């Protein structure tokens, strides 16, 4: 898939930021119909973490999905694809985080070959979590998990997408 532009990322972020709850619910239903394995993966992958962090993960994935949706139609992501990508990203996270260091230091070591603007938005959402309407202080471990979880989502959607 072509890279999603910085302008498109900003446009989608602004649209989601002003979305009313009813529209948000409709959009989540649409996501569950168009990408059921993606939503099931997110629910399963966040089952054992703090519910507020899990909610943030699903919201962030929704924002990412909307960014890819702007590029047009794309195929469904399969559970197998998500699990394979996730396992690879968890191994990378463990390798990089094994040396200690903060969220920023660890993420700074990650190569982002595709969708740089989308991944930058993911990092900004994580860093801004304490400064939102419903502030959420993330530990470095939680922040890293969210980053690599969303990296999985971005890579999966990127592999299935059309034009960005």
C-alpha cells in the first residue's frame, strides 16, 4: 500500500476527535463487520491488561483503521496474519526492551519501513494519553505494549490495503 500522507493522518485524527458517541458506535459496528478478526484480535490481545489501557488500544486501532479506510477498499485481515505479525512484534519488543530504557528510547530503536505518518500518530496518542480528557498514566511497559500492538495492526492493514 502507498504511504498514507501526513495530511490524511491529520484529517482523520481531527474527524475522530469531534465524532459524537452515537457516530462512534456506528463506526465501531462497521469496523466489526468489515474486519471481524481484527477486532477479535484486539479484544483477545488486551484481555489481561488494565481495562482503561485496553480501551485506549481499541480506540487507537479504530483511529488507525479509519486512516486506512480513507485509502479505499482493502481485504479482511485474518486471525492467522495478525497472530504471526503480533508474535514477531512481541519478540522484537522483548529484544529491544530487554536492555532497559524508557518507552522513547526503545521505540527510537524500531525501524518503521512503512506508514511512518500513521506510526508517528500512534506514538503521539501514547505520549498524549496523560493529557487527554480522561487522563491515563501509562507505564513504560504499557506504552511499549500498545506501540507494538498497534504496529501489528498497521502492518496487517498495510499488507491488505489499496492506495493511500
